[in-house]
C-alpha cells in the first residue's frame, strides 16, 4: 500500500510538472514574435519597353523605394532572379529609410548593409530568390524603405515588376551608401526585389491581394501610394484590432487567371505569390476581367468556347480556394468591376455581359469563398450598373481613378482581419 501510494504521488507530481511545462510552452508560443510579409511585388519578365539596357546595368547601383505596411523590430529582404536565365551576382545590398517616395535621398545614419549567410555578396541561381539574413532594424508601420543594390554584370534576363507606380533610380558605380543619387536615371518600375518581411509581435499575419491592373494600381498617382491596397493598409494600421496585419500587393497589370499575358497566369503564380510569403492568413482574389475582355480578340468564338470560358474561370477560383485552404489561408472573393464602354466593350455575337453577371453571381453565392467583397457594387453607376460611376472612372471606363481606389479600399470590412 505504501509503495502504491508513493507511485501515485510521484505520478501526480509528474503530471503537474507536465501541465506546468505545457502551460509555459503555450505562453511562450503566445508571446513569440513571427515573421510576416510587410511588402511584396509580383515578379515577371519586363516587356522590352520596360526593360533597362544591359550596358546601363553594368557596374551599376539601383535604388528602389517601397512602402511597408506592418512594422517590426527586425527585417529581411527578398531579392529575386525568378525569371533569370543565368545566375545573378549581387555585390552588395543595402537598406535605409527613404526621405520620401520619389526621392533618391536617404535619412542620414540609417544606411545598413544586408548579408546573405554572413556575406555581403550573393549569387542567386536562375529561377530562384534569396532572403537576406535578419537584421535588427526597427521600422514603424507605413515606413518608406530604400533598397539599394550594386551589380557588376547585368542580368542575362531581367526579373521585375513594371507597374511600380514608384520612381526607381539607377546609375553607374557603387553608390549603395550614397546620401542621394542626383545624377541617376529614373524609371517607374521595380527590378529584382520581391519582398520585405518584418519580425512582428505574436499574432501578426498578412493578407495577399491577388489581382490585375486594378490591384496593381493603374491610373493611381506616381509615388502617391494610393492603390486600394494602400488604403486598406492605412486603415488596418489605424485600428488597434488590426494593426498587426500586413498587406501584400500581388497585382500584375494585364494579368489573366487562365492564360499568360503580362506575367504568368494567376494559377501559375499562386504558389509563389500567395502560398510562399511569410505569415499569410488571407488572400483576396480579384481577377477575371482580362479573361472576359480578351475573349474573342483573336476572332469569332463559338458558343461552346464561351461556355467553356465561364466554366474554366469558376473552376480556377475553386482551385485557388482548395490550394489556399490546404495551407490554412482564408479566401476572400471580390466581384469583377464594370467595364462597359472600355476597350473590352461588348462585341457583337459575344455574351460578355452575361458572362460577367454569371461569374459575379457565382462569386457572391454562399458556400464558395470564405467571404465576399462586392467591389462591382462599390464603384458601379447605379443608373447603369454595367458602367463605372463617372466620379470613380479614370477615363478609360475600366480602371478606377484615385477616388475609385479609395472607395474600394474603404469598403473592406476590417472585421475580416480581426483575430
């Protein structure tokens, strides 16, 4: 009896210790900081008119300014050779706080060198990206960060993002630490940089906006950061309940769901742009207008081909939902906005309007997406729902103007991101 009692007491002590350990572990996990995406740019092969000549990128520094969303105590930068055909060597990569968007000037004393496995230089294989070593570099939400890199030899094939709506500076010589680059050439594109992560408080997470030019920000103000995703980021940071939420813009102008165009199709880039970034908990799917609008451009299309287009788009949305859910990511569907009167206008014999309505009805229907943003209703003309409201129209009857983008960003319920 005495032995049994001792065994019982020993077992009780062990159970109590295990319970205390589990509680301590849970508490540690609860307080643990996490890596989360704060800025991102979807990569593609820049079209010839958006490329920089190899001679201009030989022995050259490129400085690019990006605006972060969520802040953190440390950060790391993703440099990309995703579409390169040969390895690309970066001799050095630096970060600094930018004085302002549109300016090459950096704030004094903020320049820091990044390392990759402890080295300031790194060679990125063709088709790959590298993430820098973490650096202690506290950044506030909505910080403008300058990323400068120096390369001796140009990429065999550029990787970049033409729709930056932000000025990039490039000049010959190693100028990564220069206070400014007054003699630099200027373009409105990003190159070879795909993301910035921050080490944020426990519970931080990111939302990816997967879209086309309306997400990329066509007709917004250069260096104005007034895309609908920028509006969303500002609103999230203004609310204590959502301040730990990052916003990653994965829009590509001209992008389609089913076919390659400007950039890989949305399904082909889903792994890289949605599943791979750090800390993603939600994705907003806002694509399809380019699939509808370009249908039949190559000539007459049969009714069967038209029916197949609608089925294929819906099937693609279902694929995105399935793939995201497998990674614990919630999928928010956004309805396709009106485009009557644009260069995607209704063409004789093609029921594009009926297709648009059918697809939007599917997006709105319960049981498909985890939540729905009815963007079409937000910026439509109530008297002509297949047209943009004139006050929100950039003039091409397809893309919103800055007021329209603000309306879209303001319409998103922040409760979707409260956890």
